[in-house]
C-alpha cells in the first residue's frame, strides 16, 4: 500500500544533508523514515507513562531501587539507550519530567 505524499519545505543542518547525499540515499525517504521512527518512539514513551500510571494507581509510588531498575529496563526496551539508566538525556524532551512527576520518581 502506497501512502499519499505531501510536498513540504523543511530546513535541515547542512552536514546531515551532505551525509545523506554522500551515501547516495534519497533525502525525502530518509526524512520520512526518521520522522516515522520518532513518532513511533513517542508513542512507546506515552505507553510507558500510561503503564507507570497504572502501576502507581495499583501499588503506590514507584520509588524503590527495584522500581527504578524496572523503569530503566522498560525505557531501554521502548527506545531509550540500552546502556544507561533512564534520564532526561535519553528520553523525549519533557518525558522524564512528566513520567517522574506523575509517579514521584526521578528519571
């Protein structure tokens, strides 16, 4: 199934454009893939927040060391980095604050 396309104008960093062009890749396709991947990552982060909301409602604040380890594990599974604990540097801008704020945890 081919999705409908819409022409838009975007401004990109010159080094990114040069790298894609040097690799002989289609810039539009690369931008489309990157945007689709980012939107999927955001959905995963929202799903994690929803899951944490449910857990907090069922058992209270998620503030033990075990809780933090599980949160970090899920963040890695859902698109965070695989080698570091959850932090604002590997989550969506504001995601760590919103999840932490809802659950009394520091991400």
